[in-house]
C-alpha cells in the first residue's frame, strides 16, 4: 500500500476534530508508519491514536484513551498467543509472568522509543514543554492506542503481526527470567513464605482529568509501602509492590517479620 499523502493524514473530515496545524510533519508520520510496520488506510485512526488528552484540553477533539483501552486487550491477547505457541516447556505461571513483563509500562515505553513514537505525538503545550514526549507513562498509553488503531484499520491478524514485530525482544528477555518485572506476583510469593496473608492495596488518584495519576500503597506484615505512582491502577500497584519487594530483599526478612511505622 502506498504511503498516505499529507492531506490524507492531517486534513480529514472526521469528528475527532484533528487539525493540521498541531500535527507532526508528513515525513515524520511516514517514517513512523514504516518503523511501526503498518501504513494506515484510515488516517484518522492514526491521528486519534497520537492525540494525548493534554492536547484535547487546548483544542476540540477526542483523545487516544478509547483506543488505548482497545489496544490494551489486543496487546494482551497477541502476547499471550505468542508465548503460548513458542514456549511449550513453560508452565502457566511462567507464561503469565512473561506476559506481565511484556505488557508493562517499561516494556511498552521502550518499544515506543524504538519507533520514535514521541516525535509524532500531539501534546498540549505544557505537557510538551515538561518533556512529555519521553515520559514512559505517555509513551506506554500511546503505544497501546496505536495498537488499537492498527486493529481497527487492518484487523486482528495485522495487529498481531505488529505486536510481534515490536515486542519480540521484550518477549525473549522476559522468557529468560519469568517474574523479574512482575512485582505483585513476586510480593505474593514472598508473603506466602511467611504469614501467608495477602498484601492489601489501597488506591487514590491525583491531578486533573487530562493528567490523572493513580497512587497505590500496599500493606505487608503491618508495614505500608508506597505510594507507587502510575497512569493506571495496575501500574500504580506494581510500583508499590516493587517498593515492598525491594525492602524485603534488602532487609533479608520474610514478609511476616516486617514491622514498624508506615513509609
């Protein structure tokens, strides 16, 4: 398929309200699609996937949040299918840990950087000035949105191909040591060695709607760790669990031995 022309990508009659004066240059969009491994036949899907909510706070239009929601599910299924088919000797627990590592904020942000997603994002002026084009949380969410857009534009098989192309190295690395980045599972395993009581997570959120941050704490053996911060509840809980795991590893005690005031 030939590359979409400039007007096809940026000047479109579509309810997203995307305007040409705030977008990436045609050459950047063309290069991005080449790196992604998919050229959009419906340019408005790409435009929406690249539109952060901070841009929408300053302009009319829809953000990429709905596409992010869709892309999260597409990504999870594509990774699950890949690791199930290619790792026949690993059990269900290891497969779940591999998937968790690959769909993590860190892994998705790295994949986004590898295809220079940040250069084509639509950001509000404040977010852009504060380094938003390289924020892991923004890149992760946009990567999921782009995957969702590929699914709508090219179908399930095309989206799976794109995910496999983007995440092959992350899958390989995660398969070498399953669970290294799934801190909630690791914390649960540490607790099971001690008291056996399940970690208790508590969530709050902060910030305006267009820049919402979730904060999580986790209580283990009478001690509270956190807050872990993330753009979703899942990521915030993983961050809090990582703090608890780090303390237990450094302290050298089982989970039921932790005492003292909350951090």
